[in-house]
């Protein structure tokens, strides 16, 4: 079976008649012993910059669990360095050396040339395609607002007060920052498609913190722009929004094939509000720490809440957590694959 006929790509277009596809956000990562073995020898940033290591860690969860899609191994922050904002990844999360503080800092941002500046990512995609030619490969980028969060805050945060304040204190510079990001992210996703990815996902991890008005201006409109640039026949576009429920009416109007739903949301309510779109989601990642019986019950409950299984992709409602038991992941995959 080729990639085009795969349950994952077929489900993205709402015409899957095969098994229900499943993949897991952050499926390559620290919960896997074979990933930790690679990380003994190379830092996270080194893995991200080495095409052979990228291909190896992408393959690991696909082979171990029999997942229906692979996702590029990189990070949403990889784009920051060529924009002129280098960062490091010490234990405890990312640190941007010199975060954006003033409108002048926005003017200094550099345009990214994906082939020249992020060639190692594109080489990684080509290396993955060599070893996993029949598995759909998902490319990705962070959303403009999510990247702006790290560029202004300089690190992770529970509330990202600095970026939310910046956009109101300096509205013109804020709009220029978001426009700069949308243009460069669109171009980067297009380059990933040209290098061989079969679908793209935009991670709007923090847009769900915005007011409805803020979401429209700094997340929905830029997402529309990005998906226009990354619109290539046969390559589905997936939008993930963490805390999606307040914005469903705006997301309905965004030109993309699949919407990925966070674990707080009611899946059948979301799919009702998003006619014509395929749906991905939305098991709470913390459920995987419960009993196997509970894992299977909750997985089956999600599957049962879906009306049209031809346009459904099973996933977690956010990234898998580092200490997640491997048996739980196997149980989810088995329950999804046995459902029909
Ligand atoms: O120590 C390690 O090995 C690093 C852990 C790790 C991994 C495996 C990080 C640090 N990033 C990644 C890879 C990654 N990140 C992928 C590809 C792997 C896969 O999905 O299988 C993807 C898609 C991401 C995306 C990403 N990075 C997001 C969006 C998704 C989400 O979960 O909301 C975000 C917000 C990041 C930033 C980031 N990278 C890593 C960490 C710990 C963080 C969060 C920082 C914070 O806010 O505290």
C-alpha cells in the first residue's frame, strides 16, 4: 500500500474505508528507551541537526507500535536561530539568549532561507523517506503566536505574560512580528513538502490563551496565510490548537483539511462545529498513567463518540509525557486498530 492510499492520508480527506489511523503527538521522545539510548550519545540539538539521527528516532515509535504516520523529528524552535534568535536547550527547557524586548528587536529579525539555513531538516526528511518510504510523514512548524511566545518570554511559561503584554503595548511591532513569522513559517512548510513530507501540522500550542479577538488577529488570520502558502494538492494540512473550544467558529473558516482537538474539548461537539473537516484527537495524555483497562475504556469511548469514522484520526489531545508506560501506548494502538 502506498502513502496516498494509506488510512492516514485517506482519513485526512474524509474517505478512509480501512482501519482507523493512529499516531501520537511527540511520539519520538524520552518515554522510549531506544530514544534515551540515542540521547546518551547526542544532545537534543545535535539529534535535531543530524539527518541520520533524525531518521533513526523517527523510525523508532513507528516500528515499535505499528503507528500509521511518522512525524519529523525537530522542534518548533529550530526556526528561531536563522531568524537571528539563537537558543539553547539546557535541562529544564529552552532558553533564548537575547529575547525580543522592543519594537527595534522586531526590525532586526532575519528572513529564513529553508534550503540554506535549515538544510539539515530537509536532509532529515529525505533520510526518513529512504528508510520509511511507505509510511506517511508529517512535517510541522509552530504557529506564529506560539513561536512569538518563546521569542519574547525567552523560555517556557505557564501564562506567557510578556508576549501577551507586548502585542498590546506595541501593536504595530506585534503585527509585524506575527506577519514575519507567518511568511517564514509558510515558506518553511512548503520547503518541507518539497523535500518529501506527506502532510503538515501547525502546532498552535499557546494560541488558546488568547481572547477571541486576539485569537482571530494573531492566530486564525496568520494560520490562514500559512495554509495558503503550504497548499499543495494531495498534501493535507492539519491545525492543532491547544484549548480549541472558544474559537471553533473561526477555525471552521480556516482552509485546512484536518483539525486536531485538545483533550479538554468535547470531540463530538467539535466535529459538529467543523463540518467538512477531518478530526484528530483527543485522549488526555495523563490517562496513559492509569490502568490498562481504563486506557482501553477511554480510547473506545472516544471512538464511540465519533459519527463519521472515515474522517477520523486517533491521537492524544496533547504531547505524550516523558514517563508514559509503553504498555499503555500499545494498548491504545491495539484498541484503535481493532475498532473496525
Ligand atoms: O530532552 C529531549 O530529548 C528533548 C525533548 C523534546 C523533544 C523530543 C523537545 C524539547 N522537543 C522534542 C521534539 C518535538 N517537539 C517534536 C518532534 C517529535 C515528535 O512529535 O515525535 C515536535 C512536534 C515538537 C513540538 C514542540 N516543541 C512544541 C509544540 C507541541 C506541543 O507539545 O505543544 C512545543 C511547545 C515545543 C517546545 C519544546 N521543545 C522541547 C520542550 C521541552 C518544549 C516545551 C518548552 C516549554 O514550553 O516549557
